[in-house]
C-alpha cells in the first residue's frame, strides 16, 4: 500500500518542458499533471514530494535526490537517470519504457509489481527494495546490488542479471527462464537449490 507523505505546496498542470532543474530544492510538494518532458539538470533535491501523472519523458537527470517521494501514474519513457538517489521512494502504476538508470541508490524503494520490461539498470543499489512481482522480462539489471531485496514472484525471464548480487533471490519463487547470468552466479543459484557443484 502506498504511503502518501503530507504535502504543503501544490504545482498543478504546469509546463516545465525542457526546464533546467539544476540546484532546485523542493520539499513536501504535490506535483500533479506537470509536463517535465526533456527536463535536465544536476543536483536537484525533492524530499517527501508526490508526483501524480507527471511526464518525465526523455528527461536527463544527473545526481538528483528524490528521497521518500511517491510517483503515482508517472511516465519515464526514454528517461535517463545518472547517479540519482531515490531512497525510500514508492512507485505505483508508472511506465518505465526504455528507461536507462546508471548508478545511484534506490535502496528501500517500493517497486512492487512494477512493469520494468525493457528498462536498463546499470550499477544501481537496490538494497532491501520491494521488487516482489516485478514484470522485468527482458530487462537489464547488470552490476546491481540486490542484497536483501524482495524478489518473490518476480518475472526475470530473459533478463540480463550479470554481475548483480542475487543472494536474496529464491530461484523457486521467481521466473528465470532465459535469464542471463555469469558462471559464478549460476553456481550460487544452484547451491541455493541444495545442489553440490563440483568440477568435472
């Protein structure tokens, strides 16, 4: 269940298309139906904000902090997030088509049942994130820290998982058909199933 933070300010139906958000600081603000398509910038901060129906299409955001925020029915089509911090943020009914995320801290995020197919995450920290039931078939999750993450009933079929920490993944509770893993990861998963792996 999404836990909505209390907001004090409202930004509604504004056109922020192509806006440079560098250095902006927003707290406890409700953004509703705001067009943030092709926004750019470095180092903006959003704390305890709610984004409802916001469009982040083709945005390129670097070292942004979205801490304890809620994203409700937002669109991240072709967005790029580099080294961003989203600790404790929650997502509901969002679209992540061809989203590209490089680095950053997404620990404790709530992405329960999120549609991540086609999204790419490279070197992202997902420690103790709620990824239960995610629909990530064909997604890229390389070099990610998934330690402590809830991956129950996650669809990771055909996903590229190379280099990611899969220590909290139960192979019997997730769909892994066609997933790409390294040899070391394959051995670790086999041992999770109780197999004893020995050289020929």
